[in-house]
C-alpha cells in the first residue's frame, strides 16, 4: 500500500492567486484565490441579496458569487474596490466556473505598481541595489 503524500496540485494555493485561465483545473469545492480588476458588480432584485462580481486578470475573466453574509463582512471592498483579491470555493456548473467568496480584500492600492517597471533579478550572493529615492513633488 502506497501511503506517500499526494503530489502538489497543478494550481496555485491561497494566498497565491490562480489566473482565470487555469480555473478549470481545481476540482469543485477546492479553495482558491483569484485577483483582478472589477469589471461588473450585479445585484439582481431576484437574487435574494446575492451579488455577482466579474473580475478580469491578464488571462481572462472570472465570476465571483458573494452571499449576503459575506457581503456584510466585506461591504467596503465589494462596493469600492477596483482591484480585488478573493478567496473562496470553486463551484462548477458544466463549463461555467464560479468562485463562492469567503474572503474579499480590496487591493486597489496596488494598481499604481502595475505601471512600474519590474525590478531586475539579484544574483545569488550579490547585494540588492539601494531603492531609488523619491523625487520631491514640483513646487515643494
């Protein structure tokens, strides 16, 4: 009998975010983290307080279901967030994948870093370069 632990999953585990293009890999019920720009927030009158959020990352879109209790806990992020990180469970209906939110984090402050050039890699054993000093704002 082989009792070795199973191999690593073929998708990133929380807190690392899985790209939308890989959401077909985790099984139904798996706990994942997704992140992306908020494209749409919907709160249909017939949905009994459920909010549907569509996020977009560089690989595609993902659908997030926010139940009323979760919305109450993370209301500010759901309403105001432009860039969200959501941890929840995979729910699959045929070809459609949803993430049922358990935790929602507004990471909109990171939007400015998307425009910054990537930092060069540091060779092993080398000292990292000193961070660049910010220039004062004009007129100050």
